[in-house]
């Protein structure tokens, strides 16, 4: 059963939701990638990498750096310089635990 009228509607809605997620992450620069990784198993880098992988699967040229720049709204290096804080051991441990759970998602 599908809740969408058709695949075109589904794709438009999913694309709109993705754009809102990217905008939200750009506005919430206080949220560290390590925290996103620890709690959800993905971060801004993952979204950019997924864009790259999907473009590649469609035969389109989009590098990982270009995908990440789209998500960050600037280069990853610029974002890290402006917003990234040093990770604590607790954050690193939570991220490692969360990443282990990602194996079941693939």
C-alpha cells in the first residue's frame, strides 16, 4: 500500500523534505556531526556522500566534496573551521556504538 498518489508525487515530496532537512542542518550549526553520528548513525557528511553515490548511480558527475558542499552550504573545511568543536571521549564512544548498528541498516 502506498500513501502517495504516484511516484512523481512521492519523489517531489521526498525531495522537498530533503531540502528542509538540509536547510535545518545549515541553520543548526550548533549541532555537531559527532552528535548526529552518535544518536542517528548519520551526519552532514553522510548526506553529502549519499548525494554523490546516487549521482554516480545515475551516471552524473558529482564528487563527494561537491555533495558535502551542497549539504553544508559551504566547503566542509570552512564549516569545520567555523563550527566544529573537539570531540569528547563520550561522543566518540557513542558514535562507535551507533556506527555498529548501521551494519544492520545496509
